[in-house]
C-alpha cells in the first residue's frame, strides 16, 4: 500500500502552486476546500501552514490511499470526501476562506493506461474519473451517430466529427469496439493527414468523450456555483483550467457576476440588471505558468489560472450562467 501511494504521489505535480499560495494567502486564511485532491499536491502545501484547515474532495477512488495517509498525519486539520463538485455543499456550510479547482485530467489518471484516458493505451475504453454511470465504451457502442457527432464536435471542437462518428458506427455495426486501440485506428482512418499539425489526431475526440462520460461541464458549473455560495465575504475562488471551454465558462462567471461588470446598454431597464454581485471588482486577468515550470512539468503548458473575490452581497443564484452554457448542459444530459 505504501509503495502504491508513493508511486501515485510522484506522478502528480501541482500546477502553478506558487501562484496559488500567493493568491490564497495561507498565512492569514484558515478554511480551505481543495476540490480536486488528486495526488494531494495543493492540500499538502497548504497544510504546511499551521493555522490552516483543509477539506478535500475527489471523485476518483484511486486517490483515497493518499488521502488516508494525510488524514492520519493531520487528523485535526484535514478531511477527505469521495464526492463530485455537484455535491460540494454536503461537506460544509458558509464561511470558507478559499476554494481551489484544478480542472481536467490528473497525471494519476492519464498515466494509468488501464483506464483508457490515453490514446497510447491498448486496454479497455473506460475514461471514468469516478462515481460514473457510464463508460466511454458505452458511449462509443451505443450513442446514435447524430449524438456522437454532436459530442465530438461540440465538446472536442473537432472539425471532422461527422466523418469520425460515421466510421465509428460503421465499425461497430460489424464488430463491437472493445478497446482504446480500436478507437484510435478509427479516428486515424477518419482524419485527413496534416503533417504540420503537432497535435495527435485523436486528442480532440478523446477529450470530447472524456468530458461527456464524466459530465465535466455540468459538474464544473454546479461546482463553482456551490463554492461561491460557501465562500465568506472576502473569500477567494481559484480555478485552473486546461482547455478553452472551461476557461470560457470561468471567465464569463467571474466577469458577469462581478461588481465591475459593464452594463449591457444605458437603455437596458434598471430592474433587469441583477442588484447583487457575487464578486468584487474582477480584473479579468488570466495567469499562466512560468517558462521554468513548463520545462519542469510539461502538463502545465496549457494551464490558465483565474480567481475572484466574494463580495459582501447576499448569495443570489446565477441562473444566467446555466442559460449561457445550456447547449453543453443539454448535450451532457443525453441518455446512453
């Protein structure tokens, strides 16, 4: 068990940890929620400050061994919960100082080829992060061609989604798709060759399937809403994202529900503008990892860090956030 924990910990390096600590100010802040525990990188660094208390969550059962060791080491200051973002409110009431989200796929998940996240895997198509109802295998073999095309196109931003979906259905009509390698061959056959493109041809389709299987957009939106509700005035919410859709959601949320948001029009009725602001003035500044960090941890190369400060206004449910990204929520709600 100890050897397993060590190997998991070594495979995970917390992205932009220096920036996270600087923004969250653990010397003065006390109550933290680490929403993506993973290898425990953020929690461990925060717990080095003696006045901190950390509650961590993760849907992935594979990380529970790391969390248990941390609970033994800090029994009064650390607690782990096996839940999803949408269940965040179940672990705490208001008065949280800092909530941290490190989105996307962790190194622990990507490096485990048995889970089928990587197109280098030859194993079963799974792609589940934990607490799932479906796997990628279910999606590939059961979703209609129309819905497959939508998933790949919208969630993966894949221009050749139609051809990929068509060939997936053509293949499975003859033989069930059983592993990652089957899917890789179908995608490679479907894609036009572009030798100048450094991105693996399977990247966007794999991203789309992973997001759909784990309902990542639905969980993210519910997660940041729940986190905001739990923050005390002056509390901070930090989000590190790794692809444009995640960042677009966070940017819209922080800017549209901030005290500094621009009024759509001077002719816009005053009573149609929300009177309560969830956040203080949001500067809309995105932080990126240093060149040195990218060299040391290549996974950080696409990371974007945004943060917002909770206002003193009473919480008002941001229904417009869900309306803005309704097509993604509706897509993830398709039954398989």
